[in-house]
C-alpha cells in the first residue's frame, strides 16, 4: 500500500523505479518533469557537493524547473532503491485535472517554502540594516536572498536590483571568487579575505570578506552569510607604496652616499605613514560605529537590569562583527558607580576584568565635553605579577537629563601590541584621536 497522496488510480503508468546510485535528473538538464517520492531516499547535489537528503513520502522534486521554465539547478540521485511517480511536463495540467487532490499538496509545498524563506529574509534584513558591515545572505546556490543597507552603499546597487542574482556577479575576478568558495567548502580557515568587486560608479573596490555557512539539522548546507568591509583606500595606498618601493630600489644603487643616508630613514618610512593614517581613521570610525550600535542594543537590558541579556549582546558582537581585526579584545559594561556588571572577551586571558570589579579610582582621561574617554591601566595576574599595561576606550550610555546624574559606561578593551603594530597607536596618539 502506498502513501495516501500516491495511492492513485492507474498510478502504475506513472510509477518509475531507480536503483541505488541512479541519477533522476542532472544539474543543467532541460527536462522539466515533476517527481513525487513514493518510497526510498533521494540526495540533492550542487557542483558535486551534497546539499540535502529527501526521504519523506509524497515529497516533490523538480517542480521549480517546471514552474519557472528553467533548466535543472541541482542533481538528484537515489541513495536507496527508490519508487516515484513521474509526471511528464506536458501532462502536469492533465494529471492535476485527473487527480485534483494533488493540487493543494503542490500549493502547500510551495507556500511553505516561500513562507519560510520570507520570514528568514525579512527578519535578517531588519536586523542587519542596523549593522555597519555589509551583510549578504544567499541560498545554497549562492543566489542573493537579502543584503542590508551597508551592502547597498558598498556595492552601489539596491537589494531589489540584486535579489535572486548570483553572488558571483559582484566580484571582479571569477577565479578568485571560485577559489574563495572552494576554500570555504574545504573547511580552510578564512577569517578575512580581500576580494575586488565591481561597482557602477568606480573602476574597482576592494572588500575584506568573511563567510559563515548555514546548515540544517542534518548538517546539509542551506545557505551562506557574507560579511564585507570596504578596504579600497588602504589597498590603493599599499599599491602606491609597493610601486614607490620598486622605483627606489634601483635608485639606491646610483645615488651614492646621499642615498646611504636616506637608507637610514627607510625603516620608519617603510611603515607607510599614509597607510597608518588611513588605518587610524578606520580604527576611530569602527569604535564610533560600534559604540553607537552597542549603546542602542544595551539600552533595554540596562534599564531592566538584565545582566544575562547584556552578556549575550557582548558575545553576539564578537560572533558577528570580527572586532579582533580592529584590535578590540574585549567589552566591559559599568554601572553608574563604575562597577563592572558585564564583561566578555573571546580571547583566553585577554580580559582580566570580572563582574564586581571597580573602575572608580581609575582616571578617565579626555576633554570635558568629549563623548569618549581614554583609560590606561595595569593588570596583574599569576602570569604577569608585575602587571601589564592596557588601553581602553570608554563610552558613556543611558545618561539621564537630571543634573548630576551619572552615566553607565561601555568600555572597549584594546590589544596594545596590535594597536601599535597595525595602527601605529600608543597612549598619546589615542588621546589625540577625536572619536566623533
């Protein structure tokens, strides 16, 4: 006895069987027949990579190619012996007319897929529009489902223009994009990768990109989330610097003693003053953007005294924003008495601050009307009993208009070594930066 939906009169003339390993249809095929699974298990492949498994009787396969009038977008193979009802494309209308109970099933299947996709896309877009980074969500075939306002600004195109388009279209180099995707599937570490993109108003832009794979409950790939940040200015400065260096090398052999003196200055010059200036600006912009975003997110739990919600927000920030790229090693929230009420750092040992610690005796340096303060302090523990110096940026939050009322504080803990190495920033330089 077959399942209810497939127990149809004269079903035998539509029934087909497949052995283990048989291909029902292949990616790129022009066929548009629809299959309904009677029994067995099917696997769906894209570019020879397994995406999902179907085993529930009455499941539909291949209906999208028929409805859209397009070629097959994936390959379907039999994992076990399979029986299925094959509805030829030129007889779908007649088939549904003869068996009208199947029409609602097809409609419900498509409606469910549309509803699930719509909920995910709109919910993600509403959240991601608040983020400073470009966020792009795709399906398992890397067709764009949604991208936020930051992505619109970065790529110069709206979501409506790019919706359902292949993500490959935004990249300048197909080879680099394919290698990037291959590395993702291979499980290689890709914290950041700089890729050139096409932009309608400029010749080229460079985007630092990181990726998260979305899996279903069976660990099948359901889609991807791509995070991007514009690094075009830094990239162009680096190119200029490399060209300048190539020109200087042969010149050094001809300039004699005068250029020997110049060589003494090469180490300091090789730091790339212009590049560091640009990175300082990028660093200050990141602190400003992230402090505003986190400040808004923390308003509700601060008002309600929800410490757990505050810690979850801090953890989510590190999971989504890749702040370590900008030397941000930890986050701390202080109450109005400058006591720690929440703290989080993903790096073991980077954050020595614990809930209940107090900053009340530590100077918060900065101009009176400045929205930010710079904190320099020493941390001591078993590993460093003499203490090691640290820098933190303090941002006031939830300050009442009542005279004399003190604010809550959000602190960005910074990696001192990375600040100096990547941004050329020490305590004095930090004090001079205008974070606004």
